[in-house]
């Protein structure tokens, strides 16, 4: 274990479990950070390039956002970590005063496929979505970028294998991610920023446990991400290993973050396993495609059936869109005409839907009835619609 810097968890970051459901592995907690407390379970809206597309910080706060995510890769490319640091860090740069988590950027790097070269030392990739230049990231360079961005929580550099993949490929990803985790831990020295390790291992529980064991050996990470899920597998395949990993093996006293998952039913089931934090672009990306989450299931506002509808998106929703007088007819019009206000309103609604889903889940855990909550969710049309 590296002892060259103060453990951020001891100075800034603590996680308190305030309730545990008697029939499931669900728990409600509070993650304390320098920019505020985060009640869990929680969904984190994704602000990839230091903005949740189309939404102002005040709007995010209004719908109940407690923490949001930004992307290390994209911010490192534009405008660059040095500029963000010069402008006072991400919080000041984007005028969001609450907690922020930055991912490692690894998923975006490895999505470049043939333009990526892996070694024990790090990864070299071609920025095909920017200027086409070649960039090399070592774990140390990745930590330098993360610390300049200045989010409350940073993630280690890892390799995220897709699905399907051979066991040998996944095993190598675990090996690299484990080596890089140790180097990230040693390189990270910002005490007002928590560094989370990432558990990899694909759909192989033994590899997941190997990854977790190495993380516990190499550093006292104040929290753990769980990567490499929702990368092409079906939900049942995912939960075959995710459920025992979380409920039986992961440390009880640290937050568990399932990375890149935003399907409402997966959130409900993930909380039942003991997951505390989620993020995904799904609610805002589907909003820009004209689709909305509702308790009655998915609603596609492009359909002509909504042309004359006086109904709100969801009569049971308390978001600013559903309570603000916006009809399905109006939203249909905006979507069909590709007006940006349509994407904004649907993004507000979809994010509120997931934030409120997690708020209600937390309340059910606090009241010892999360098992009933899961059963009731399963009876809704929305349960099988995403």
C-alpha cells in the first residue's frame, strides 16, 4: 500500500450506511464530499464535456441532481486539462457547485478499436474524433489530468473489454487494470479528491474477484467502480456475476458504482444487489431521439398518435415538464420540427424520472420495504420496456 500521501477518505470522504433492507441487499447511505453530501442510491446525470447537453446547472439542481459526471477523455482533448485548471477547476468552469465525478476516459479510449495500442506502461491511441493525433496515456498521466480537472471523485485508468470477448482477452484486461490501479494510487496525491478503483473481469466471477482482491491489496480506495458491464451482454447474463460480486464480496463500508448503466429496471434490480451509484447517457440521448421514460412505458413523441393529445407525458410525474402545462401534442410538434426545446424538455423529464426513481427507492429502503418496491415495479408496464 502506498503511504506517501494522506488517505483522502480519512480527510474528506466518508460513506455512512443509514439503512439496510431486511429482504434484499439494498442499502441507503450518504457519501460525504467537499462539495456536499450525496444520498444513495443515486443516479448521476452525464455532463460529458462539462455540460449536461441543453441543461443549465440551476435546472439540474431543480430536478434533484446531487452529483454529476464529466468525461476525462473529452475534456483532456478539448479544452484541455490545463485550461480547466487555469479557470479554477471543473466546478468553477461549468458553474456547478455540487459534487462531480470524472471517469477515467478509458472506455472512450478503447472504443477507438484498431487505433489503440496497449502495453504494460499504458495506452497509445489516435484521437480520431478530434484532430487525429496520437496520444499516450500512462496511469500517471491520467492521474495528472484528473487532478487538474479537480472533480470530487476520479476513477483509475482501466481497460474495459467488450462483450463477447475471450477469457484470455478479459484476463489480460484485468491484469492491466490491476497494474494500472496500483500506479494510479501511487501517483494520486490530491487529498480533496477521492480516487476510486475499478473492478473488471467481464462475465467471469473468478476474474472479478481477482480484480477486487488486487484493488484491496494495492490501496485503500474510498470507493469502487464496477466496469465492463452493459457492453453488449443481455441483462440476465450481466446479473449472473454482478449480483454475487456485489452482495457477497464487495466491501460493505464503501460505495459501489455500477458504471454506464441507466436502464430503469436495471437500476431497480441493481439497488437490490447493493449498488449505490449509477450513471448513463441513456436518459438524455433518448430524449434527443424524441423518447421519454414514463410509468406506462416508453413514449415515442415522433408518433402521430400524439398530434392532438392534451395529456402530459406522465400524469404521475412531478417534473417541471409534466407539471408545467406542456402537452404531448406540443412535445410531438417540437420533436418533429427538431426544435432544441424539445430535447431540453425531454432531457429534464427523463433525468427527473431516474432521479425520482432512486429517491423513491431510497425511501423504500429507509422504511424496510424495498422488496415490496421491487415487486411493485415489476408489475408496471415500464418494467419490461427498456
